[in-house]
């Protein structure tokens, strides 16, 4: 028996913008005539690449275009890419929710999918009834489903509401039960979209653990779509990156994520307008070379209409969810050089041992003195960071709270 669980060959999906269906009867007849002659779809030729950032010239758009890849049995494939890249469309085709325009998909084994809240659930049926319904859809007998029933309910944590129609469930309860059904009814292939983000932190951790257990211990195949790169790195054995409906990169998880972040593009300098009536931040700069050495080196240039006695600044680094990762305040971290008052200058802060996780970060800065108004630059610099290390054994970066790092401050007067 072949070791390939999923094989995708020249897969493409064409959509007509702004309309439901193909548009006109003449279009349908032309398509049918082309198929009878073994020709390509005549309207597919005018389709454009799925670039959502610009207005195109055609009403036909390729949501997917010439997708080719294989997934081996027991492999955990991460699928990453920006919004609109075609990830969800690909999963819908693999799950047989929609059909491809061209190409084909070969699947060996039963598929359980969790693509959006409530996928495969009948809203009028209770949680109990939906468990048995999903089992029947997967081709399982009532006895097989019954043997897994207690595990499903226990994992989902909705035992009190198991005999309540699921239309009365919250989105989080929906996802809890849907994931438990998909994970415990023993499909050969498990397909999970970003829908797990609806769950709370504890449930997300349980889901990742269950998916790892399913792949490692049970040898089942998992396709996992997520924007959480640390979750992808922790769970997946390989990855593909999609861009504008096409496979832009494929291979190891680290190399694919590196392509996604495009070599750690760092916004190294930001300049700002000056307010002549109060202290102003002129610019904020990050030393990108030191950042790759786990050192956060920041220069804050300022000017003031009156002397600051002395100038004091602070920084706060936030992650993608605007949760503070750490901060530093010159008022509490003594300066290593003698501070002097001045109308302009540069404050430098160096923080060592900054082992950031891979992800998006935002740096906010404020400046003033003990008696004057402050100038604050919210999200003065935003940058993507690709960690040189693997953080699979460390906490999810989205769960890290405020950490006050000890910093060294210096002052250079002009």
C-alpha cells in the first residue's frame, strides 16, 4: 500500500467575483461544450491571480492555481500564509466541501475536518446526537461511536450541555465539541483550520497535545493551518507557504517560516514630526544586527524647547496581540554615564538576553523629565522577528505577560 495519504496534482479553483454560480446560461453551455471536446474551460483563461490588495480587470479570479504536493501517512503538514492566500479554499477542496475547477486530489483514508465553527453539526440536534451523526458520516457504527463517546464528552468539557441543541452553544463550546468529535472518532486524516483560535488558552493547549498524540502515537495524518508560528513549529514535521493562491515555498518548517518572514525584515528607523512647545521624540532606531544576537539596542533621539532635568525615556515591547512582553524605564534603571540636562540628545538603551519567539512585535517609546509633559510614540516601530532557536518546549508567546528586563541606559549629549 502506498505511503502517501494525500496527493494533490495541478489543483486550481476559479471563482467569479460578485455572482453566485457561473453567471449566464451561455457560459454554462460554452463550458459544457469545451468539456465534451476535452478542452480547457474557456473562461478560466481570463482569470487573474488572487491578489486582494489591488483591483483587477477580470471578474474571474484564481483562488488556487496549479497546486502540487504530497502528504505522507503520519505526517503533520503545516499550511501557512497571509489572509487570502488560499489556505481555507485548499482545505475545503481536500474535505470535499467544494470541487476544484481543474486538477485532482487523491486521498487514502477517512477525513475529519474542522474548518469553521459548527462544521458538520446540525444546529437543531443535541450535542449527543451530533456526535453520533458525525460518526455515521465517517462510516462508523453506533457501537464504535459509543465506545468513544465518554472520551469525546470529557475532552470537550461540555458534559452539562450534551443534551442541549447545539444552536444554543457559544462559539467556544461549538469548537470544543467539534474538535473532540474530529479527534476521537479515529479518522485517518485530520484537517484543522485556524478555528481553534476561538477556544481559550487551556483548550488550545489540549488541542495541540491531542494532535501531537494523534500523529506520533496513532500514526495519523494531520493538516494544520495556523498564523501562530510557534504552534506550527511545535507540532508540524513539514510545511508549505501559500501566496496568492499558489505554493510559494515548501519543505522544512523552519525554512518555510523563514520564507514567510522574508529574512527578518526589520523596520530599523522611524522619524517623527516635532512639537516645538514640548519635548519631542525625533527618531527611534533599532540595531538589527544586534537583534539577531539576542540584544535589543535602541537609540531615541529627542529635542526640547527647554532643558530636561534630566531626560528620561521608557520603552515597552508588545507582541502581535498587544500583550506587553517587557519594558524598561530610565527612571528605575540607573544610567551608566553621568546624566546632564540638555535641549537635544540621544538616549540609548541596551537589553541583553532578549530571546524573542518568532513573530510580530511592536515597540512603543515615551520621553520627558520629572516635571514636563511626555511625548509618547505608540507602535513607533513594528517588525517581524525570526528566532534562531526552537521554542517548542517553551510557553506559547501569546501567553507571556509583562517581563521587566534589566537594562543599561546611556546618554550622549550633542
